[in-house]
C-alpha cells in the first residue's frame, strides 16, 4: 500500500511539472524593438601624456647605458624642477642591445666590415603634464637636456567619470528617441524597457586638433577630447 501511494504521488508531481513546462514553452515572447544609442561629450583637455626619452650609441654596452643614464638624470631633474609630480613620471622602456644594422648595410653593399658592432641603449618615460600652458616650454627644455626620442603625445582629462556618466545619459536618451520614432513609423505603441546593456567604450578620449595653445617653446595644439558611450536598449511593443 505504501509503495502505491508513493508511486501515485510521484506520478502526480511529474504530471504537474510537465504541464507547467508545456505552458512556459507555449508562451510566445512579446514583440520588441531593439535600438543602439550613442552619446558623446566634447570638452577641452586639462592634461597631456607624452612619451619621451633618450637613445645613445657606444662600442661598449656600459658606455651606451651610462650616456643614457646621465641624460635621463638631467631630464628627470628638469621635470621635477618644472613642477611635474614624480608620481606622474614612469619609465616605460629601458633597453640595451647590439646594433648590427650598419654592418649589414655595408655587407649588402659589398663593403668590407672591420669595425665592431655598436651597442644601442634606450630609456623612455611616460609623463603626465597637468599644466597645459607649460607643455610647450617643458618640451623645449627637455630637448635641451638631451631628449632625442619622442614617440607619442595625447590629451586627456584628469577626472573622466562625470563626463562618462553624461555620455551614458545622452546614449540612453538617444535610444529612447530612436525607439519612439520607430514605433511611430510602424504604427505601434512603445512599451516598457525590457533590457539595457551599456558598453564600456567611453573611457579613452580621442584628440580633435582644433585649438592652438601658445605658451612658449614647442608649438602644441590641444583641441578637444571626445568621450563616447554606447547602449543597447530593448523595448516591449504594447499589443
């Protein structure tokens, strides 16, 4: 008797579960509209990031590295003296290697190679400059102190979070406006928001060279930076 009761209960539960599953499968998803919203905030930058350094050659590795170190000491002292925070200066590259390129060029030209290969030492710094008015003069002084390598200059903002938030708000508003236009054109009524997906692509500003800045020294144009945001929003269609 006990076995029969247990089997009957199990059969009842299985029937209920099967019915619920079938009901869920039978429910069709509501019609929806999905749009991509874009937001952009343009502001004047308040910080620059420059990549600069020195390169020296010598028949000995120690000689090449010593020349680099001497120049770099003068450059670091100059940056500190001009008010650059040591926390805003970071070594990004430090190398010493044999340079056989000149020997290879002579060999390819059929010339006799007698001199030993040279050693090339390089040291690079990434420097954040928070006073853009002093940027041109700072670059000029750094060149005087031995900088002979400069591989990058970009403009940025010191506090991007509020700008990113504004860009996201604009992106959502753009998505709502697009969805409303599509719904009106299709003759349907826009329902509630079903899903919002924000893409983390607004953190790196892009430089737009539009404004010249004259502060003495190397001419620099800072222009504007644009911070972008993108969202994907899914709306229900009211039936």
